[in-house]
C-alpha cells in the first residue's frame, strides 16, 4: 500500500519511461501514473519506489546543486503523509523521539519556558534539540527537523544566555549597526544549542501602550522599524541572498506578527483593528507594511501572521493579506508559520480552520499540542479536494526551501562548529555587546539644575551613594517577560549584573555605595538612585487599564518612603530616578521631585551599562521611540492629544550637557 501512494507522486515522465522499459510499447507510454500503478505488482512498485528515491537522493542530498533543484527532487518523491507532516510544528513537550521517527514531523518549537525535562542549562537544550534532530534523519526521506525558539532579546529562554534590552530599548538606541552586532551574538547563542530558527523580530509599531506587547516593538513609527529590523534580519540570517546557502552561524529569522497588531482597539492583545478591509489597505500603504517590505528585501525566510483580526476577520484566515499582499504583492518567497495554536481562534470546525488558514496562505502550522491531528486533517482535506495538491506542494516547497537554505541537509547534528559556539554561550565578549546596547538604549528625560550645575555634572561629585528599590537588585525585573520563562519573573532568575552591582563596580574607587530595597537612606548620602518600574509580563498578561500604567505598588511605597526620609534628614541629596519598564508609565509626580530621570526600558542582563553612562564617561544618546503622555487616562486618544498634553514627545532625549538630542 505504501508503495502505491509513493508512486502516485512520481512525475509522469518517470512513470512513462519506466513503463516503456518494462513493456516496450510506445503507444501505452502515455497512460497516467495512476492507471499504471493499478496494473503493476506491489513488488515492482517498491522497486520503482526505491529506485526513484535513490535518484532523488542523488539530487537533494547534493549540496553542490542549487536549492530549487533539490526542493523539486525531494518533493517529487514525497507521499501525501510526508508532505502533510512537514507542514506541522509541535511543542517539544508534546513530541517524543518516537513521534519524530514515526511521523517525520517538520518542525518542533519550544514555547516560552518550555525547557527540556532534564533542565534549563545550555547542555540540556543541546542534548534535547539534537536527539530530536537526529531522529528526523532516521525517517525514510531523512528530512531534517527545524527547531524554533523565541530568541526575542538574546537566546533568552536558556539559563546563562546573554540577554539584550527588549526591542523598545533598541528602538531608543536607534542604531542599525548595533542591531547587526546583536544579531550576530543572538544567532551564535541560538546555534550553540542546535536550534536553527528564531521567531524574531517582532515588527509591531505599538500605538497604545496599554498593550502588553508594547516592549516587543521597536517604535511607534514604522520608519524606525524599517531602519532597525532590515539590518537585524539580514545579519541574523548571515546576509543570505536569493536562494543561496546561509553561512553556518546564521539562523532563520521570522518577521512577526503580520499585521496590524499595534492598532487594535484599546491596545487589546490579539484584539480587533476596527477598520474596514479597504481602510486597512490604506493604512498598509501609509507605511504599516514597510517593515515587512524591508525584511523581505533582506530575504527574511519566514513570516508569522498575527493573532489579531481586521474588521473581525483573523489575519490567519485572511487570504487577501497572506496571499495577495504578502506573497504576491510583496513577493515573499519564504514560509508562513501560524502563531501558537492561533488557528483555533479562526472560524468554524477544526477542519474549516485548517482548510481556511492553509488556503489563505499558512504553510506551516504551529499546533503545539494538536500537530498530529493537524497533519491528519491536512491529509483528509487534500483527499477531499478542500485543499488543493498545488497549495500543499507550494507550502511544502516553501518549507523545504527554508530547510535547504539554512544548510540543514548538509550539516551534521551536533557539529564541531556548534560545539565551538557552545563554548561561547553567554561569554564576556557577547555580554559586552549587550552592555553597549544598554548604554545606547538609555534615555535621559530630565537633567535638572542643582546648585548651578546640571544634575549629570553634579553626579560626578558623589562620595556616598544609596541605590534604592528592589529593581536595582533584580535580574528578573531588568529583563522583563520572555526571559527564562514565558512571563519572566522577578528575582535572581539567570546570570547577569544587577544595576546596583554595576554602579558599585563603576564608582568603588571613590564612593561608598549602599543598597536598600525599601529605601532606608544613609543620612550622609549625597546621591540617591531610585529604581522603579514594572514587574515582568508577556502578551495578554501585560494588557492593562490606563490607571495601571504606573510603577508597581511596592515602588510607589518606596518613593514615598524616600521622600519622607529626605524630609526628616533635612539634607538635600542629588536624586536620580531610573525607570525599568516596557513602556511609558505615569511618573508625573516624581519628575518634579527628582533632579534627573532616566528611562532604561528593559535592559536585560547587563545592568552595568547603566552605570557606564550614569557615573562613567559615556554620554546619553538614546531618544524616545514612543510618545509619553501626561495623563494616562487619555492614553486611548494619545495620538490626537495636543502638544500641551504630552510629557515627553516621540524623539525626546537629553545628553549630559543638557542638549536636546536629535533623533535620526
Ligand atoms: C506569540 C509568538 C511566539 C509564539 C511561540 C505566541 O504566543 O504570539 O510571538 O513566537 O507564541 O512561543
Ligand atoms: C507558551 C508561549 C506561547 C503561549 C501562547 C504559552 O504556554 O509558553 O510560548 O506564546 O502559550 O498562548
């Protein structure tokens, strides 16, 4: 039986040629392969099967041949089942080595916090990823397994990785060359554990920071996203052009989430963009599609549709967007991968969800738990003609192209190169790049006058510094969501340098440094550095009411305590406020009371980048990639507010000498 299905996919030419040799009758050579199959014996079929596979292997396993030729050769010997399983991605928690061998599943992901059972060290990952990858090579066709992970600010899920500022901080840095440096480190730390694919970058341009994913976007302005994401994608993928092969320490990027996610009503995650399809098309034309264009120009190999809907229609089932706009107008040649269980949010029965999304243009289904059911559904729908064979072949070709281009067929599992990279995981050198990113991402919002000097000049006279707040001693808080776990977590969750440690290292030659979580001040302190902001969150868990866009309650308490103590001590130290948050938050009350205010966003593991600028010789160069309103109750109308209602406009940022920086 197996042989029969296989023979159906042989090209007519091959079938006729074989028929000719076995029968020698030219006039019968035109019969279709299917007619011929029913005439042939099982044994002959198997033989043809074997022979065709051998021939195909000579092509698709030959790395000297062009990608397109290899894709075609492989596709020609694939059964319907094999094709369908290439189109699904399961969560590693739900995919065993046996599953891989049995089904030839195309891809596996680790969702946020989905560590190998053995642990969350790089070696546990390398072992788990490589056992699954090795299993794929034991299938009939030996198609390698694609492993995807959310390396959205470094290879952030793994203990000890270098964690970079979240995108919004990189948007403040606004430095394309820095983006390339970061991409190189991320790619190498991802490759080090055998993973070839990251679901990054996020191209959202958030319009309403009530949205819990605001920090995943670089900027509210699409032109900034274009400027940063293009070079980032190019560098992540090793500047691969056209159908070339990627260099070995590059990874596959994913432009996500297509499209409009930053425009949902009230900033609701996965919500609805309240515009007609025509209005939305207009919005696309006004620059919203440009970040995708930039990534496609830089050959991004995958795109992930967004959970949101436009006028009630989910992007995943929107053929106009996925096929007409993305694949046809923008000329995207790579694969479209659905978001985590996202098809379940589309309309209809499971069959309808799969059919509609695939027909709309989804090529690979991230069906974390239901990947097996999804593949079986694809098989059923193709047999019923509800998904055409052409659509399936197109999807599989796109997936295989990505696999060939990323050298998956030509590299050893656990190669020597991978082991070399493994040795560099979380290295000092990699952390230096992240530390630089932190320095560049800081935005000086206030540099007040103190005794005739600017606060940032006065700070050089410090002799006794108290650093206040839990945020100053909390790697988890400074990293935010998507760190070690999906949601992230306050506390000592991974290796890195807390902000207070960085300050101590920077000034220890000349100043005393104390740290107080609750804000008990040394009366002799001449500088108080207070760190306040948000606790970690990710996706919908970060969606808030306008009134919740403020420092967490512990930090509000801290600010009060500090104020009371300064009043009681009767001295007047220099007061610096550092905000660690994924978005602007309400700090109106404190801006007046503090001499200097720094927005640090979510800097990641390398907290000493803050001290480098605050107490060291580096100047502030960051500018706001997002408008900061005065009254957060008006956040839903933020872009309609008059200037007088804006606390810090988009592009705002000062340097140490008090100049207003000009955002490029
Ligand atoms: C997110 C994606 C992410 C995926 C896999 C989804 O919930 O929207 O950004 O890549 O999960 O973790
Ligand atoms: C996963 C995330 C994913 C989310 C989607 C979580 O369980 O860990 O990666 O983004 O589910 O809802």
